[in-house]
C-alpha cells in the first residue's frame, strides 16, 4: 500500500482471492464426492489460489517460505529428474493443483483450518487486550515487581515478556512491544546495549511457548496430536518456567558483575497505585486460563474472553474504550493473523507435496538411516533442520514443515508424539536466537542501537538452556507433566537445580563467585541433573558437592596465603 492508497494490482489480487475462495466454498461439497476428470475451472481456480498463497506468503511471512514452497512444487512436477532417494514418478500439473486446492491436505489443510477458527479468535483477544492497555499494564506490573531486585529493568523485561507471552506468541512483536520501554531502561541503569537487546530478545522468545497462548503452532500441534489444547499448554508449562528462571538468574549475575542496584523505593512506590487501578485488565486473561483448564472448547473460551475484555475495560475511566479502540482492536487482530494465515497456506503447499509424492516416508527412512536408529542423533538432525528453516521462516511454518517430514521417524524411535512435536515447536521458536540469522535478537539490537552480531551471540549464550531442555523431555517426558506424580516431581525438582548449576557454570556467579574448577563440575552436574534419571541425579549431586569443596578449599588456601606471618 502506498501513501495514495491501494494500487490497481492490489484490487486485482483481492478480486482474484475473493473469486477463487468463493468458488472453493460453492463447489467443495460436490467435488469431495466426485471421482473422475478434474474440471478445467478447478484447475484455473486452483492455480490462482496457489499463486496467491505464494505471493501473500512472500509479502507477509517472508520470501524464504515462498521460495521453499515453490521449490516443492517444482519437485512434485519433475520428480523423475531428481537423484537417488528423492526421485519419484512425478505428479501431473492438473492432478497436483486439484490435490492442493480440493483436498484437506493442501492449501486448505489442517493449518489453514486452525488459523481460520482457533487462531483468529485468540489473536483478536490479544489485540483487544493490547488496545485497551493490558500490554502497558503488564510492563508496569513487571517493573513494580522486578524493580526491587538488583538490575531491576532487566528482570522487568523477563517478567513483562513472560506476561506478554500469555497473550501473544510472536517473539519479534513481543520485543517491539515491551522492548521500547525495557531496553532504554536497562541501558540507563548500566547494562551494555548488546546485553539489553539480548535480554529482551531471549525473554520475548520464551513468550512464544509460554502458556496459555503459545502461538499458532501450538493450536496446530493440538490438532495434529488429536488432543485438547489444554494438554499442549500444560505440557509446555514446566519448560517455559525453567526457561524464564534460567534467564532471571543470568540477568541477576550480569547485574552483580556490573554492580547494579535496585530501583529506588520512591520510584516504585508511585507505580503500585497505578497498577492496582487497572488490575481489572487481568480478569479476561484469568477467565481464559480458567475456562481452558475446565475443558471449554478453545474457540468458545477465546470468544467469551474477548467479550469480557471489552466489558471490563469500561470499569475504569482510564481504560474505557471508544469506538476507535474497538475498531483498532479488530484491525490489529486481522493484521496480526495475516502473516499466520499466509504461513499456513504456503506451508500447506509443502505438506501437500510431501503427501502426494510420498517423500515423507523416504525422508523418514533417510533420517533413521543417518541416525543409525539412535534417537539422540535423530533429534540433533531435527534441531539442525529447525535452525536452518528458522533463518527465514516464521515459527508456524517451521513447525508445520518439521511435523510433516520428521515427526514420524522420531515417534518410530520411541519418542512420545507429544514430546516429539514439542521438541520441534520449541526449536522452531528459539531458531530466531541462533546466529548467523537471529531475527529476534536483531530486533532487540535495533531497539538497543547495538551490534546485531554481538547481540545475537549474547542472546544465544543466554538461551543455551533452551537448546538442552528439549532433548531431556524428548527422552523422558516427565518434564512435560506426562507420567506418574512422583516422577514428575523428581524431574521438575532436579531440573530446577540443574538449571541453577548451568547458569552458575556459564556466568560464574550464583549466590557466590565460583572458581573455574567448580564451574566445570557445576556444568557437568547440570547436564546430569537435567536428565530425570535417579542415577544421574545422584552423580550430579556428588559433582555439586565437589564444586562446593573446591570453593571452600580455595577460600581457605587464599586466606592462608594472605595471612601475615608471626613477628619475632
């Protein structure tokens, strides 16, 4: 769109989308039951739909996704010319278009269906809360809580991004929303620009898998698994909390290194009345969480929560909406759902090609062969694929592609379906923090006026626990609250201690300054404790004891060496 408004080709694309979409709705019931030749009108309308999906994806979800989808189309049409295991008989043009247009395994597949039902309602709910000031209230609440700690602005970013993640599953949008306040504040109190941008980027990434709204991929995951969305949200709870706990400890150690102090009590004292005056803004979110936990249909829960958001906003004159706010909420909701729908449409093309060519089974065989049947190697290959795809694609598209191609081989190797899909989803989220193309970190760097590469490296280092944790719940799903109560409690407790050891090993500080040898022991203990097994827990505890002993011995040695010799 230009300053003069939509151009003629915008209207042409809109008309083409309306005609092809209406055609699909009108003829779908008849085509589903019909067997035989494909009508030429289906081919024409299907071709228009596929082209539109690629164009819209290029504009709203990134050129990379559109190019990859286009390459998959080429692969489907020219299968016999590909080498080795990738070769197939080839799919005729009209058959391919019909499959992608007139079945539920193409453009109008499960991802698009979920985006048009569940996701749009949750996005409108989040947009309504943002339009009525809930986002700024989250920041104020987080500052009121986190400001009393040393390095308070960084901890404000952690709390605020976790809270924003409950209503928004988009890391870059989260960075822009909370970072405009937290990043300048972090820089003002003494955090280097790269660290300030990295903290916000890492915190915002965690918001993408923080329940109850975990981004579009989580709703699609629930459909793929055939399980209630509540199960997916609960499964992500412990990994998300451990992630934010690790980040909290990391920014605390940074605050100690920089000698930062808590925010003054006078500044925070004026903030609490402002927070309490708008506490009603949290009611819709509490209602949404409660209704999902009570097994309400997510669409029903999001619908009533959205109405409640409009209603509760009228309770306070400061938050009372006008018609402009209502229109703004609906407009923002539709704008935010566009990239998701575009990603789902283009990813649907990829999923359809995988299905019609049978390449999914070949990829599964290849993964099993490359990994030698070892689940850890297969998981590592999946992680690499997620990081590569995440360099230029949105989270939803990365997850859909991974689920279509790599979920089955992981499940065949004994990993539970929930753990396999959650593994792929979390790595799709953290791919935005992985150099050299760390898009989420670069957004933080732009706000912090810092070097993108430096910010990306700092963010990657801070987010390292997120690159280890998925391996642990993939092999032992107790961290996903999947198992007996005793196993879950043991896994959560030891994983919490493991996260503390991991941060101490990385940063060198946790309650005390640890010597280098102790940090090595703590790093090894972290890896052992993060594994929920009893044997590894005992070994990890022993290594912690060794780390403490080294610290005490070095302390005594230092005291002895600095003691003054007795005088004659």
